[in-house]
C-alpha cells in the first residue's frame, strides 16, 4: 500500500459520488421523507414547549391504520381512492394520538418522556395485535396487496418539500408562528398578553402528530406497499436527531433528514451502481450490515457533535401551570 | 406485634394502591379490546372471550409447577432489565438501550460460553456471565459518556445503538462467530456454560441470581456513597456538582452499571434458556423492562414484583394464544395501558374514588429536564 492510497481513494470516492448523484438524489429524498415529516412533528411540538419522543409510535400506528384502510377498501373502491382514504386515515390517526399526547403533557402535566414512551409501547402492541388478527390470516401482510404509488418521488415526498418551506415561513413570519414560539420560550409572558397557552400547545401537538401520521402513510402506502411489525425501525428517533441537528427549524430539520437519508442511500447505491477499480473493491468488500448500521452510528456521532451548541426552546418539556410562580 | 404487622401492611398498601388499581384498570380496558376484536378470531364475536383469555393466561402462569417455573424463568431477565432501567432513572437517565445491551450480553455470553463448552461448570458459567455483563456495560458506557460530555440525550443515542447493535451482531454471527455444521448462522453449543437447572425442568441458576441482584441494587442505592451520589445527580445534577459530585463520573458510571445489568439479563436468558445466538432472537425483554421499571417506580422491591407480574404474563400468554386465539401482543397493550394509568393517575383516582399518595419516580423528571436543557454541564 503506497502513501498516496488514502488521498487517491478520497478523490475517487468524491468522483464516484458526483457521478452517481443523479441516481442518488431521488433515493435520498425518498429515504428522507419520513424522517423530515417526523422532524417537522418534533419542531411543531417542541417549539410550543412539548417534548415528544413518541413520534416513532405515532408513525407505526398510522402506517398500520393507513395500510389497513387501503387493504380493506382497494377491492371495492379501486387502488387510487383506497390509497387516498388510507392516507387520510393515517393523518387522522396521528392527530388522535397527538390529542392523547397533548392531554397527557398539557392537561395532566405528566412527565413528557414517559408520555412519549406510552405511545411507543402502545404502538408496538396495538399494531402487532391487529396485524396478527386481521392481516396475517389473509396471507397478504408483507406481500404488498396495494401497489405503492411510485417508487422515487410520489405525492407525499413532493408534499414534504412544500410543507418544509411553508412551515419555515409560517413559524417565523406568521401570527401563529409567533404565538407558537412565545408559548415555547416563555409561556407566562405569552399568557400575560392573552395567548391561550394550553390551546396553542394542543393545536401544535395535534398538527405535528398529524404530520407524523403522514410519515407513517408514506412508509406503507407510498414506499413499500406493505406492513411489517416494527417497520419504522427507529425512524421516529432519527427524526428527533434531525430536528436537533436542524436547531428546531423546519429547513434545518429537512437538511438533517437529507443527511441521514444520504447515509442510508449509500448502502443502496454501492450495490446498484458499483464503483470500479480499487474503490469498487473496497466499497464492495464492506458487509451490507455495516452499511445498514451506518445511519444509526452517524446519528450518534452527529448528535454528540452538534447538541452541545444547539439551544432548545426555553420552556421545552416544562408543563405550564397558570397559577404557578414563574 | 399484631399492631406492628398491621401498620406494615397499611404502609405497603399505601404504596401499592395506585399500581394495583392501574393494573386492574388496564386489564379491564384490554378486555374491552379483546371483545371488540373477537369478531376476527375463529370463534366470531364473543363477549365472554376475555374471561377465557385471562383464565388461560392465569393457568399458563400459575396453573402447575411447570407453569410456575416458567413464570420465574421469564421474570429473571425482566428483573435484571427492570433494575437496569430503574437504576438509570435514579440518576435521571432513561436507558432505552437495554434491548441493545441485552443482545450484546447474549452474544458475548454465547460466544464465550461456546468456547468454554467443555470447561468445568463453575468456571464456564462464571466467565460467560461476566462476559455478557461486561459487553452490556461497554455498550451502556458510550451513551452515558456522550450525555455527560456533550449533552447528546440518551433517549436518542441508546435507541440508535440498539439498531446498530442488532445489525452489527447479525453481521458478526454470519461472518465472525458462525459455528460450522449448522444450516443457518448461529454460535456453537454452550455445553457446560449452560446455567445449572436447580428445580424441575427449567428453573435455572439465573432466577436466584436475579433475586440477589434486586437486593444488591437496593443495598447499593440505600447504603453506599455511590448510591447517594447517583440519587443526588438524579434529583438535581447542578446541585450535585456544587456538592462536589462529578456528574460526568456518575452519569457514565450509572449508564455502565445499567448496561451491565442489561447485559446480564441477556447472558442469563442466553445461558439459561436460548442456548445459542442467531440473528433475530427476541430482545423484547428490553422493552418489557421499561414497563417493569415504571410499574415498580424504579424501586428495587417494586421492580421485583413488577417483573414477577410481567414474567407471569409472558409465561401464560402462549397458552392463551393457542387456546383462545387472542394474540400474545395483548400483553404489550396491557403494558402500555398500565404505564398510561400510572402517568395519568387522576383517571385511576376518579374511577376508583381513592385518595392514594401520588406516585413519583425519583429522577424521572430530570430525564425530561436534561432533554430541554441540552447537557449536564461538567
């Protein structure tokens, strides 16, 4: 091995990545879509002062209810209306779970991390329970009864880009955004000027969780066309990391989601478009399990590197009490 | 004498009222779910299905000597896993990484155990258990150190390490530690490293070890300086630092100890029940342990009883599923409902019209507070 091996390989890797970028970009965007929607959920929740670690569970439940709806309606309604109905049901599921989370965090003033845990544990149980009762006996669970809309850039992936831009504008340029940030930074002050803190938090948590529901619909109805137990595979938590990476802004969170999507896409692209020469030998020799583990490890590294300098909303995670001393 | 016993019982009941009522309420709501979903089972809509389901659940958990042993065997890793999460809570840490530490401990115990398969029993068992514990401790130390140093919150980092661990171990068992002579990637037979069976068919050494761990952790928390420091950091990391305690040291150490317990849970399950590592072995202990720790209010004795309850659920569930077609996943639903009713205890109070003492999990609020504050600055 000569001294120039590492620099030469780095140059080759850069050249390879540029060469495959046209193929890579749609894969990255599609892998980033559920992460971005989950991260937007986190941004809406935490900007109003509610910590939500239950995004994973909301995604999983909505993925299931959306799939179940499409699964039971596609024979009578035809595929397109069935899928549309599935997406709507998934969004409503997300909103309802958001209502539960908001009730626990805002009204009951329960510990917010434990409230999120309830969503995660409950989601695993409920989806696996009904999966075994309803979908498994049909023999069609993993096979994909419903054809996914499009591989690549379906409507949900495209809508996500629009949502990111819209929420970035709304959060920093609208009355709703100002109120959201006010109750997340200093609820007492917001209350004093007549903003209903409870109402604002309920609204944000429900709307955010509806987006997490859309992420679930993406997983089953747009990306894979099937449901498997535990199929979210930690995406709800990667989404939280993307939110922190993006410093609680929609555009930043989207950037984080694209970054994690890119690391996941790497494992796909080296199989689909293998590189030539030394680089190809090296990338091909790395076991596929390592590529699969990469995005999770990158998340840990980035979180450790970024979080010390990231400042969350000041009232994040603290329940608001009207009569309490500030 | 009798007055003293009555006073003791009354004080236990004060502590146990809300958890017991939360369990009752969770079982009642789960019964509604079972009735509502009974149309999808072979029998069709059947309002009495919960009675049959719970009856079989009970029979499978306590109905015979074998059932009782199964309950204790299922409870052993849950005690260790519950202690892992409970110890974390005491220091204001939420170790959701028990699932990964469980797998790491199981893998290490399987690899070391199979290489010592012909060694004398005491050596083989002890070394394999220690290997499992250390693997878990190493995996727990990473998120602990990262939280204390950089503020990266353990709720995210431990979940990420769970996923990465499962994938890297799937690779390790395929490419590194695969035993020859089997049709699928798995580690070799553990031979004399298997935990000795003490009673009946399957009640192994891990059961008394888990009970011992409960009292050891209780002693650690209540009677040692380290235990005091752990609880001080859990109560308020900043105040603890002003008192001369290093949160960096305590957070890293607590996560290592928590990981050690999680790894031991995996090692006990591996050496006592599973026998070999293959990709896809269940890490459900890791998630059950969360419910165990929350139900036990992260108190070692509370965890002991909570683990016995969930051990009974796990032991009885297969019989319930076979005879009544109610999926075993109802157990996960019951777990979530129990945590829900503990978190929203006002529901329990309203339904049962009791005025019991509010439940608090020492240190749990610090988990949420450190999420928002970024880091425990050192």
